[in-house]
C-alpha cells in the first residue's frame, strides 16, 4: 500500500541535493536536511531516528545513523525559530483512509508542512488515526508523551480526537476542515465552486447537476453553497438544477461511480455537471464514456482540487486548482505563530483568530 511517507521518502530525497559538508570552521554546519539527503530518506524519518520516536525499520535506522556519522552531524537543541520552546517537534495527524495513493490531496499538504518545517529546523512527526477513533486506544504516541509543541490535523477526523487534541495544552491548527473552537487553514471552497459553476453557465449551460459524496464535510458543504449561489444569480429554476449527492461516505472514485450511475439513470441527463472533487469528476467522465456519451459535447464536467490525473486524463479535466503544498506551508506558519503567541501571551491584531483562507484558481481544459 502506497503511503504519504512512501511518497515523501521517494520524492523529498530525490529532489534534495546531497551536499559535501566539511567539519572545518569555514564550512556550514550539517543539518537534518543534509542527513536526509545523504541517507535517501525524508526529513521526518531522520527526526524519528534522532528522537527515537515512532517506528523506523532497522535497515533505515542504520542508514540514517551512518549518514549522520559521515557528516559529523550533531542534533541541535530546540529550534531557534521558536523562543522558549521545548521539543522542536510538530505533530501531523491524518486519517488512515486518507493515507493512500488514491488520496493525493493530503500528500501535497503534508509535503508543504515538511518544507516549511525544514526552513525553521522543526521536525514533523507524522501519524495516522482510524475513522472510528477511541481516545486512549488510538491516541498518538507524541500526544501521550507530550512530545510536540503544536499539532496539525489534516482533513476530517473524529470529534473525539479533536476534543483530545484541543485539551492537550498545545496549539492545534486544522487543515481543510473547520471547527467552532479551533483555528483552521482552509481553501476558498465557496469561491472556487462559484467560479466553476459560473464558467458552466457562461458556456450556455442551463441544466446543471451537482455530484458529490460526504456532503456533511464542511469544505464540501461550502462548495455546495458556492454552486447554489451561482445558480441563483443566473436565475436557474429548481427544475434546472439537480443534486446527485450523498451526505455520508467518502468523496472518492468509488462513491463518484455510484453517484454517476444515479445521474445517468435519471433519464433527463443535464448538459453539465459540477463535481465536488476531481475523483468524482473522473468517475462521471468514465461512466459517460461507458454509455457512449461524449464529454463535453453531451455533458460538460468540472472538478475541484486539480489532482495530477486531472491534467493527464483524456479528455483533460477542467477543474479548480488548489495549491495543496502552499496550504500546508500556510498551516505550518499559522501554527508557529500560535506557538510563539502562546509563549509570549501576545495576539497579533488584525487577523481572524479562527481561520485563514487560501484562494483557488479555475483551470479550463477539455471537459468544458
């Protein structure tokens, strides 16, 4: 099973430059990034070895330790970026069913947090939790041992975990999810969906469907609101707008396939579909092809997220681009600010204390 950690180990190390680091007084002191490049692993893996936390295979551990010896690497004390800090670690939590090849969104988010953490000489401790979270039984080790200065939570997780994290005594920032009492870094879901739907309307479509699952997710619900606003502004009547949705389940390709079959079984197939994400959009395109329908001639399709497959699909998918790595960087900066503020007891004026929003971009390709 492909995981975020697999992706990071392959790509961060591939894109890193292995530097020759001398021990002389005139050369740069080796960093954790140098060790990661030398060992061919991610920075977070080096962090786990250095701190003796989490699971790392014996072979990988020996490779990291050998790289550290070759470079004469000595771990620095707490990261300088955060005054009076205690560990230099930040926890990153994602649900285990998002920890897979078919969910590239959170891979990009994680990489963004890793890059920003590296700039600040912080270590990201990555862990997954189950959908049905039980406090105590599934509590991340870094939370039990109070071994982090802050926590990033990516995506929708169980309320029980949010309650546990929010009482941990360290700042928590949510990513791509919202909660009444916790700060969050989110994308402009409403604005992105509005722009995508306006694009379909501007192309002359007057019978449009919204297709998507997991509509109780705050981010996806906001996309529905953006879709509805654009339809209302265009004066579309209720019989011109269809909702092929499911409140439960995942917004993945499998759910998208089920919903696409419902869409095409309705008889009066709309001329356009705004899909809640790219996985759903790709499922709609595949189902249309199976029925002999052409995209966009018979039905235009727009997705959301701009995952890698969107550009390479035939036809290439019109979608709303989300810079997931930038979202991760933004969330990490927000968390660092909160950690600094919690230590200095200062609150910066002129900023929404609960949410920061990343804009989106409509990318027009062949499906519209």
